[in-house]
C-alpha cells in the first residue's frame, strides 16, 4: 500500500479570505505534521458565501511562513487565466517556496457561482478544454527556461523566455482534475504528474481510475500522484489501497469556518491503518 500524505484543502472564503489567517493555519499545520495545504481558486461562490481571497497571494503568504508544506491552487481553471502570466506566477512561487509548488488545473465550471458567465469567460466545455491543453503546453515550455514559440487558436507567445526557472525540474508538478468516468481528463492527467478525481464516490471507482491512468501513461517509472478529497471521517485505508497517494481534507465551502479547520488540523494528519 502506497504511503498516504495528508493536506488541508481550503475554500478561502469568508473567515478564510484573509491571507494572514490562512498563513497562520499553514504554520500550525506544518508543526502538527501535515504534508501540504492547497487552496481553492474562485472569484466568488454561491450564497451565503460573500468573500473570496486570491489564491496566488494566499499561497505566497503560506510559502513565507512554512518550510516543508507542499502547496498550490487546487484547482486553477487555466482557461480563465493568461498562460504567460501563470508561467511567471508559478515560477516565482516555486522559487519563493523552495520548490514546493504543485499546480492543480482543470476546466472550471459555471455551475456553483456563475463566475465564468459573470466575467465574460468561455462557457463551452470543449473550448475550455482546448484552452487548458494549450496553456499546459505553454507552461511546460516556459518552465524549461528556453524561448517559447507557441502559435495556437487561443494563445500566441513569440520567442519569450520565462526566467528565472522554477526550482523543480523539469518544472512544477501538474495535477489535472476531472470526473473519473471521462476519458479526456484521464488522458490529460496521464501526460502530467497527477490526477485529482472530482466527485469520487467509492474506493472501487478510484481503483478503476488508477488502472486506466497506468495504462495511459507513457513514462511509468516516474513518480505519479493520485489525490483524493475526502472528509476527515472517511476510511482512508480503502482509498490508499486503491492507489491514492494524497488525502486532501475537504470542508463544506458554504459553511467552512476557522474553528472547523483548526479542529481537523489539530487532530493531525490521518494515516491509513496497516
């Protein structure tokens, strides 16, 4: 059974919309033995949520008060972000953290907050999928340190070098999110460093996902992560046996509170039983 690492997965809403507050939580989590802290990336959320913090500023605050926690946005909908700017943000944050950044990416959705429609972003899933893949091509090239030449239907980068490079080589690890039953997200995830299944319902479903990704991966000897978001009450042993490498402790976004997070944090990272 693979060792299961534990992270807090925080909707940075309302009480958690203050970067200094989340940074203090991160320092406490590191002291308590947690392995990571990941934050949501949203402009807004449905009621009763009223406030939402920027993930990149929050992650920078986390990076400056911790030494070992892996950190990152989980997940960033790349189709609503300029890939050239994300290239600079990720490289800078990876250097600030000493090589601890993981980039979670996905299509994003208008379902919960209407934020894509409200800001004039692309609503078609197929188009956003193409934009996501093109963005990932740009990021991979940018992290190499060489000039990026990318001409595609959605993005244009002509000979720009994105220096300094990230600390991690060959670049920042990418975890791609997606629904377990969809083949396209699995293919995307297999080209990168990890998969984050959305709305996972059962350990057997995860086992099938892990088998499918293993079949799709070309470089089977490289490290690969499977991250699962589950409440602290879940039986983690079953998911670890199914192939999970990370547990992301999830919290209800509409009612998440500082006390609730601190309670899970102080219980400590959960390891599956032998």
